[in-house]
C-alpha cells in the first residue's frame, strides 16, 4: 500500500471523472489489504468481502481523502474499520471469531508460505484479543510506527505498545514450541 | 517496555504473514462493477437538477433561535445545524416537502465567529469541500440552504478549508470509517428530521 505520486495521480483522475482509474488504486492496494484482512479475520472469504467493501467505501468517499498522496494510509484506516465491523458482526451472529474450525479450514492460503506453520499462526492469531491482533499486524507485519498506528486506530501510543507487547507474549507462548520443532 | 522487533520468533511469524494471499481472479472486476454503480460525487446533471431554484420558502426562525441559544459559545468548532420549516411555520426540525419525493430545502447553520470560511460537505455532493460555501451572517452565524431529495445523508462542516467538524446538534454517524467526524440528517418523503444512522 505504497503512498506517493501514483496514488495522488490516480485519485485526481478518479475525482475528475475517470472512474476506470480507480482500478489502478485497487491493483496497487489489493495485495496489502488482502494480506491484512486475511490475517485479521482468518477467513479468506470474509477477508475478500471486507476488502471489497473497503474499496467501495473508499471510492464513494474519495473526496474526503484530504491527502491523495497518502491514499494508502487513508485506505488502510477504512479497511481496519471494516475488519472490526465484520469481526464484531460475526461474533454477534455466531458467537465466535476465527476460533471455529470451519473458519480455520477456510483460512487463506498464502503463496509461497509453509502451510503447517501458517495454520499454527492462524490458530494462534485467532486466540488473541482482536485489538492485540490488530496492533500486532499493523506493527510487525505492515511495518507502521506507533505514531502512524495511533492516527489510524485512534488509540494512544502507550496503549498500542502494550497491545503489541501482550500479543507478542501470547504468540511466543503459543508458538514457541511449534517453532522449536521446525 | 520490551522491543520485540529483534525477536527471531516474532520475525518468523511476521515473515510468514507477509506472504501474499491470492485473491479470486474476479476480485477487481467485482470491485469495479460496484464502483461503476455508484460515483464518488453527484453527477453534474443531478446536481444541476437538485440545485435549481424552487418555490420552497425557508423560515429563518430556526436559524435565529439557534443562534440566540448558542451565541455565547465562541469557541471555534461549536456548530449547530437546523432544518428548514414550512413557510410561516414555527422553528423546528420538520420538513414538509412540496410533493412526495420532491427535494426539500434544508438550512444548515453553524456558529463560529472565528472561522474565516465554512463549507458544508456531505455524501449528497460527493464530499466536495468547495462546493457548498456557507454565508456568514451576524455574530458568526454561517448558513447554507441545500435542496435535498428524500433520503439519509451524512455531512460535516469544513472550517477554513481543512477541519471537519460534526454537527453537535445532530446524531453522529455511527459507522464513521473515514477518519472524520460526521453527522446524519434524514429527509423523508413525508417528514424529515435529523436522525441517527
């Protein structure tokens, strides 16, 4: 989800009426978005739906993107919220998050990854508190710094550091043995 | 607080999670189909139709009442909006459209004596921050009249071209994904009022 010139140009083209230019933004931000949503939701179908929903919402609110060059950060914020909403809806409707076996069976298959290790990680992520999982993914997978995370999530940097620390502790506890066996 | 960035296990987990997850082949086609169905801004033709002068009178009473009520509030960002009333009617939030499905004029009002410019932005105009400039009146009272067809709209005020402020007299948009405070107004065919999402 890189920021910079291409995004700014694409956003401006869309706002000037070139609808098809939005496909360029989809192409540029799809992979990172799907990676985040898949890890956050643990379900490939849910991840795609959340990402699609985020793109559509971004398109419809594109004029409120105050810094087109930073479309990526703006879009990630929308996606984070869509993932939160989707996870909450799923919890309410089914009383579960990604801990159910059916969801784990639909867990996204990542290209070039180790399937067994991936499954272990997916199970461990599913057992994290959602806010800890979100903070961990933003920090260690997406590479955001705490200031960026604070702007994106609305949480304070201290709280975010604590969430990341707790997430890492839990992941070490859950995955240390599996990692040693590999 | 411990820095986990150098932890090899955390690094392995993160590396695994950075592998790309393949999308279904028709993902982009599905997104673009939905995108084509809903433009980011109201098309010029539709806006022209909506903004044509119409025989809908708007009482200033609600705006003035509101201004009197909040006139002491001089802190930037203290906003208020009121809705138009029937011609000759008392101040209030009800709107009686000329006919079912016809646009009703909604008067948005804010009080911000320190603002240099104020605009109204909402999903009714594609969140265009420069489209609906508000007029400054006495005591920092800013107003704008907007013809709105029946529907539910999300909106915000834009102060000095950059700061989005929600309307404190209207319900906030519950599902605010966009990082900006927004409010909601509902205009129905029979009656309209501010209302929550």
